[in-house]
C-alpha cells in the first residue's frame, strides 16, 4: 500500500516540472503580443518556477 502512494507522489512531482516550460511558452506568447519577447519570457520563467515550487511542496506533504 505504501509503495503505491510513494509512486503516485513521484509521478505528481514529475508533472510539476512541466510548469517551467509551460511558463516559458506563456511568457513567449505574452511577449509576442506586447512586442517585448525577452522580458515576457523571463516573467513566464519566473512564474513557472514559482508554480513548480508551490506544487512540489504541496505534493511533498
């Protein structure tokens, strides 16, 4: 029973890593719309990291 719970937590942690590239793509889209590509990508990267950390820590418990 515990092994399955551990495996589920590892799977959820792996999914949380997708927030970083997703943030980059969203930031890139916002950057294209506002003609500020590089700042948009940095903002998207930052948001992706923040969401990654929040999701990673919430699954840990």
